[in-house]
C-alpha cells in the first residue's frame, strides 16, 4: 500500500466510533479505478487481546465486494492500522463500514463513510 501513502489525491478523514474500549478510526480514503481504499485504525483500550472477525463495507442491506488488508489480532493497549478495499455502491448510496469482534464480547462497530468524490 505504498502507493496510497504517496498519492496526493487521497482525502484525509477524522471519524471514529467506539464500544467498550474498541475504537474504529478512519484516517483517509482514496479513489482508484473501480474501487476505493479506506485507511483505518483499530485501537484496543482494554486489558485483553481481541480478534477482528469481519471488516466490510455495506450500502443499505447490500454488502459491497471488499477485501481487508488488516492484522486480525489487536493486542491489549495497542492499535492496528490497515486498509479496506471496496467497490463503489450502486446508485451512489451511502456507505457504512462495519467492524466485528470475533468471540470475546462480540462488539460490533458501524460508522458511516462520507465519500468526498
């Protein structure tokens, strides 16, 4: 994802959602030919490790074709930064990014992504 870091067309974001010590933060988004690249950070402010079960883009009830480039383990007191690549929604609908914890407390975060393009 080195190209993402050097691309001057990327758009910086500063949005976040949290639940019981798990924080999802959007850092930026970039539009490429046929898909978007979202850079995000997941922070663990708890005393226990957790695993990411699912990280996806949705539009309404539709799950958009996507691929997460993210480490699934987030150790206690640490954060992980990664990318979510996803296809644009049909008809320009709004996008929700959904993050689910595997096991543990089963926390689920959902955050709207306002695409600036």
